[in-house]
C-alpha cells in the first residue's frame, strides 16, 4: 500500500537524519480465523517483515523499539455479527499519516 520511513525513537537528535530513519511499509491485512497473534506471526515468521514495535516477534532485528513503546498495529474496521442477524461495524480513523516519503504516527506509537 505504501513504503517509506519512520523516525527512529531510539536515536539521539545529534545523529544524522538518514541514520535515524527506519524503513517501513503500510499494508492492509484481513485476518481469516481470528487466532491469537495470527497477523503478527505471519508477518514476522512467514513474510519476514515483523510489525514495527512488536518486541515479541522481532528478536534479532535492529528496529525493535524504533517507534517507542507501542506496536504499530491498528484495526481500521471491526465487524461483529450479533445473534439475530444484526451486524455492528466500528470504524476508526487512520493514525498513520503519509507525509512524502515519511509516515507520521499521529499520537499512535
């Protein structure tokens, strides 16, 4: 969906700007089963691209805490089927704002 960079939260302000950037990609995922950690495991172990900030599934990578203390995983929409055939849909705004070749995390991470 989008590829670019995010500012590394673990580097100091005196380091070169290019060295303080972590390459990232913004993707849209649709889980099938709802199994615990399904998206995290598949991205890390199958695709080889763990979710930014996911310390459980990024062992050995250099960007484990690149964005601070939160994992950059966001549910854009949640659809819950109810008994009786009703469906409740919850939608949230996108906290990942694309700005040129960088992404702003808009108070998310």
